[in-house]
C-alpha cells in the first residue's frame, strides 16, 4: 500500500533525499518566470484601467471588461491546455501559449479602439490558459516526488512577489509613459521567456507515459486533485478577499491615500514570498497536511483577532496580523500544489495543473465577490468586522478539509508511470 502523502517520511528516507539534476533547477526557474509573467499581467493592467477608460471614453464598468475578459478566457482555456500538456509536453504547450500571449500583447499596445483592446485580452487569456498548466507541470518535471515541495515553495514565492511588483510597475509605467506602456513592457518579457523555453524546457519533451484510468483501489486518479483544487480555491478566496477588504477600508474609511493603502498588501505579498521556500522544505519533510493546516489556522487566528470589537483596524496594529496572515498563506501554496501533483502519475500533471489553476481563479472571483458583498451597505468598521468573522470561518473550514483530505491522499506521484 502506498504511504499517504500527508505523513512524514521515515527518518532514514528524509536523510537520503534524492538529488535533483541541474537541468531541473533551470526548468524550474524558466517555468516560474512564465507563471510570474501571467500573474503580473492582471495586476499591471488593473492599475492602467482608469487611463484606458479616459483614452477611449468608456466608463469604469466598461473598462473592467479588460480584466473580466482576460480571466474568463484564461479559465476556459485551462482544461484543453492541461490535456495538451499531457499529450505534447509542457515545453511545446508553454511555447504555443506564450506565442499567443505575445501576439495579444502587441495588438493591445497598438490598439486604436477599445474593441481591439478587448481582442488583445482574448488572445492573452487564451495564451495564459495554455501556458499556465504547462508552466506548473514543467516546473516540477525534473523533481522526484520527495523534493517537489521545495520546487513549489519557490514557485509560490515568485507568485507572491509578482503580486507586489505588478501594481508598482504598472503605476510607474502608466504615470510616466501612459497606459500603452503596460502592454509594451509585457511584450519583451514574454519574448524573453519564450526564448528561455526554447533553450531550456525542450518543447518536444513529454511528461510521461499515459496513466491508468483508475487507481488499483477503484478511486479515480483525479479525485485527490479535485480536493486539492477546492483547497486552492479557498486559499485564493481568502487572499483576494483580504486584499479587497483592506484596500477599500483603508482608502474609504480610514482616509489613507492610494500609495499608503498599498503598503498593507505589500506586507502580505512579502510574507508570502518569504514563507514559500521555507514552506516547501517543510512540506517535503513532514508532508502536506501539517503545513497546510497550520497555514489555514494562522489565517483564521489573524482574522478572528481583528474581528473582535475594540481591535484597531488601521495603523501600526495592522502589522502583526499582516505578518501572521501572509505567513499562513505562504504555507498553503506549496503544500496544496504538492498534494495534487503527488497524487497522480506524471502523465496527468498537465490536467492536475489545469485543475489547480482553475480552482485558484474561481476562488479569487468568489473572494472578491464576497468581499464586495460585505460592503454593500457601506465601507464601515462594523461591516469589516463581520467580513473578518466570515474569513475566520472560511479559513477554519479550509483547515478541516486539509485534515480530512490530505491525510489520505496517496503519493502515487512518486511513480513516474
């Protein structure tokens, strides 16, 4: 019987961890760059939306379709993208996705109408739908199952830091050169990343042999991936909902300016980035269940502390909660991804990666919607505390699901076939 992925390996096994070839580390860096590029795209463009609306004389609601279109097409493309990865390999699919992404970026940079700009986002979203599962599958393709947490910790750190860099870069580009500069900046980044894929990810390589239809026990191979995807959705609902709540409250109720209010998400992003590599090593040593449960519990404690009446909701008192919340989120990323990828053979890593990405996008959308619903009656401290109470309950639910699901997730990813 295969040892559950959520249990710690024996001491002698932990001491003799398999070596990772240098080529695997290089692929990890390239594929992490792909993920960071796709992550930064949404945040860079978000900052430019008011300028785009003014340039084409469209309302803020209409301008928001630039984000909606991108993420909707992105999500739809994930399922076929994951299947293509399993058939043709991460390198080939990543290159195709980056080609589409760069074509859309160029169209957006020269677009003379809002309709063409929307078209550019369709191309970018389609490219992202292909490149995202290819990037995650490629990132861990050279790592044995026992070392994937380390790789995914670096992956999670890059995602957290890209959330920080994106708004800052977008703000500078828009302020100095105008909104088109955001598209022009993404173009060379995409081209350089595509060149790195050609050089180091071997576009002709496949991820592994075709997997069996069912596991020996009769459980569908993707069942554990669906569970991990639900955990990923909860993680992103908590993270994106928190970003929205904090930004809205600090600007509309606490009287903070835009730049000062942006400091709070920066603290979260930095903590996620710092905790990611550490969380990856912990996951490899102790399994997914302990770090993931600890991450959700840390989030629940942070939310509950600020939901209490009398707790300060702005100023220096936000720092301890931000550190705890960011660290908790940082613990979740590598554990959740490793639980999914180690539960299936390598020949299913494309589909597993696509399912994880879909869960994250769905969670982000739900988190933003729930946060907006919390302020439907106005941005007040009372409404914020109610939302934080809900966030604590959501994080506690995440910890419970981790304890129920990750404990019995089989580590079939150890077998490459």
